[in-house]
């Protein structure tokens, strides 16, 4: 395919992505009313099936949202809404939201370097929360049963440095240059049988960069020379966005 | 089901018949008085005549867009105080910004909420 053809396919795909949201919404609303008992009580079997269908439909909606969000970040069109927020609030709220997912795998979430008064950062609260959630969700997803995830938040001179370290499967050397690519899924992730769209980290890094920060990772064995396997993802958020937003 | 919306005149402009039917079913179950238009021109005329307690507006409509209807409602002294909830498949930040500038009270994405949440959002602006 030549470049013009690829551009057209991309544009066509985006139109489809927009339009497919209407029928997906209709399915979501219908299933929600069934599960909610609007049409009378369902049997246990019917309820289980309806909930599975709802969840599967939601995954499709989430994928479409990620595709559109990635496209806005890549080609412009993402508008950030800035306000001053204590960064600890974002971190703690996200940890609370994911604590059940961690518990299901008996994964301990440890908070270190998280003391004193929270630094205030000027950010788009929802977008930065999504970026952190993505990194933390990945850490939980790729860490085996009984592992641990350690989060640190450190105020530096002009940034806040946020790190999430897991005891997971790590990232192979072959994959390390592609990990932030659109639709990329690591070979370890595929072997591990975890699901994902391959867009989460692309979006997370895009959001952080849009704030004037940076996102990177280190493999614990290869880069940090540690005995245990795993990855440390880090990103910075400038304390003040002045002059840093693209 | 409780009648949370009893006595409230709720109007929505939506061209998707299937979704519109589900909205009607849900709002009727909560006792709302329902008004529906399926295109922008009829929606604006109906809003000006009926003066609903809340107006729910799709953006992509045949003819006048939801933004045009919103502008028409908000620039008319007799309808400017009606709370308007934009209700769209599009979650484009530029659209959200435009809706806010034109006076919309809320912006909801169809794909991210469920019918019960729409009822809660309506109650929150009444």
C-alpha cells in the first residue's frame, strides 16, 4: 500500500470508529436495562450471559475510545483542561480504584516516598489520572499472583517524578524500542495471555508529553541490574506548565 | 419503579429511533412527561413552544445540528434558562468546549453512560 492509500484507510477507519459508537451504545443501553431488571427479573443464567455481553460490548467501546484518543494525540485535536491539583489525590484515588483488581491476584501495592504535603501540579486531572491508571493497571496485569507493585512520588526541582515498579514478567530487549508504539503488544504479554489494545501506553506517554513531561521505563534485570524480574515505569509532571505545553 | 421524574417535562432530540425508544421507555418508567423530536428544526420549534424542564440534545442531527439548536435555545430569552444536556456519540474535546461556550449544562457520551445514569443526570439539573 502506498502512503496515500494508507492515509485514506486511516481516514475511513476513523469515520467507521465514530459511526460504530451509535449501535454499540444502543446494545449497551439495552443490555443495561435487561441486567437492571427493567423488563422483569432474569434467571441466574440469563443474568450471567447478559453481564458477559455487556462487558464484552464495553471492551469494544473502550477500544474505539482509545483509537479516537490516540488519533487526537497524534494529529492534534486533544484539548487539555488545566487546573491546580494535589498530585497525591490523583495517585491515591487511582490506587483505590484498582485495589480490588490487585487483591484478586493477591498483589500488594506499596507506597514509598509519599510523605508530607502533596505537591500541587497544574494538569488536566482526568488525563493525568488516565495516564497513571494505565501504568498502574499494566503493572498489576503483568505481575503474577502474590507479587508486589511499588509506587513512589518524589518532588524534584521543577517536576514531580512518579514511578511504578512491578515484580512482573519484564520487557524483552527486542521489545524495548517498540513499547510505546501504537497497537504494540509485547511478546511477553502475548505469552502471558493478558488482554490489551496496545494503545494504553501510547496514549499515556502522549498525554504526559502534552503536559511537558516525559515517560520512560527500565527493565529491572537488564537496566537496573536487580535480581528479580519486572519493570519500573516512570513519568514526570512539571509543577508549572508555563511554557511547556505543546 | 419510583417516579423520580413525575411532573417534569423532559424533551429530547434524537434521530436514532432505536435509542430514542429506549430513552422513552426509561424516562416513562420514572414518570416523566415526554416530548421528542427527531430533527433539529422540529426540536427548536418544540422547545420554544413547550418550554420543557430539561432538554437533551444529540449533536449530529438531520438538518440543523444540535449546536444550532442549543444556540437557538440559549439566545432566546424565553428558553435561555432551560438546562440543556448534550448527548452525543462524539467525545471530541473541541465539541465539549463548544457546547460549554454555547451554554450547555452538561455533556454526556452515549457510549459511556447507562440509562439509569441519564436519569440521575437529568435529576441533577432540574
